[in-house]
C-alpha cells in the first residue's frame, strides 16, 4: 500500500520525535495497529528518520558547552539547559531543574517571589520541603479563571504547601479596568501588606510572555482592550514579565496599561539579587535576549533548542 509523504512524516513526528505509543497514535489518526506498523516500517525503509545515538557523557559535555557559552554571551550568573524533548516533557524537566536549583538557594528567612505561567507552574510538583522558615510572595495579581492552576497565586499556594512556607497572595486582578481602581486596591490592607514585600524579595522565579503567540495568558484573559493592543504595537512591545511590558530597547512601557497593573515593576525586579527566568520556545528568543541585556533576570533555565538559537 502507498502512503502519502505527509502522512508518513506525521507518524514519524509522533512516534520518533514525540515518543508517543503506537496504540495512542493509531487511535489519534484513526488507523489500525497493523496499518501503523506498516507505516513505521516504510518510514525506516525510506530513511525519513535519521537516528543518532549519543553516549550520555557526550550529550552531557555538549550541554555543558551550551551552558558555558550562553552564560558568557548573555552575561548571566547561572544557566541551566534541559535536553530537548516534547514540549510537555521539556517543561517537566525544566521544572525539576528549577526545583533542585531552588532547594540550594533557600536560606533562613528567604522571601521567594513567584510569577505565573506554564514554565513556573511546572516546578511546583518537584519543590522539596525547606529546612528553614521562608515566605513565598505573588509577583502579580491574577489573570482569570481559565488555566487557573498556572497563575501566580496558585503557583505561590502550591509551592508554599510543598515546601512548608508562609504564602502571600495578591488578591487582585493583574490589570484593572481603571487606574483609580488600582489606587483603591492598594488601600486595601490585605493587598498593601503583600505589595510591601515586593521590595524585600531575595530571589524570584519568573516567565516571559509574548502576545504574538496563541497561548498568551493575557490575551486569553480579556484584561487588555483594543487600545491596549494598539499601544503595545506602536511602542514596539517585545515581551512581558510579571504583567509588565517592555520594548525592543529593554524599556518598561508606561501608559494606561502600567497605571492599571497590580504587579511588581521591572525596576523592582532588577533589584532582586537572584531572578531566575524559566522559558523555552523560538517565539521567546528575542525577548530573552533583550530582557538579559536590560538586567531583568540573571539566571536562565531553558531548553536545548532555545539555548542553541540564543547563541546564533
């Protein structure tokens, strides 16, 4: 039986690259298991997939070289690179690396700041119980009820529960409808008490967002209106950290959005001794480079492919 090239490539991607089981692929593509087996044999015959076997020590040496070069190029204190894999597994590996890094940094009375995002949320299940009393603080208000488990307040709650820390959550949306609402919100003693901790944070773990990708939490939240989007485009917006936007020059954007935002500022973020950025993906590369030059973070955890692209 003849199979189209596109069908064979789709199967090759799922089976050889993503590591999905034949049973799962057959179900997803509505194929019988014998048909799928024949397609995999055809893929091998046509040499569509090229398999390279690396000894673990060679792979480790390669990643160590990536780390060394990236640390030097971006002028960072620390860099950690997870081996490339499917996006779900990559985030999980990055989360494990971050949790291990965090356990070595926590000291007596450490105040840890956490932003939201899928990458930051990925480390919560691996966080180990702290040997010292520490506090964990939200770096920004909430987004919405969609994907709530990856928002800043849930990251704070989950990590605090895992490591036995005191949690401080900003009980406010990240972006309000009017700047006067921010003034009122900051008068709330519960919110103001948390905001007062933002200048006392010892280390922070953050992500970086892009409005030009379909998975942007801020776009899904409807917190930004049409005028906001137009403003960001005019100002050459390139990235977002903790709900704060910056442009291609590494300058934090002001305007109405900033006035309506309840979150740490990038100026405050820059003053934190250790800021770990967890992120991966080709759409984040330019934002990572600019944020590094601007000094918004000094520790990076990313994936192998992103690391390679950053060095180009």
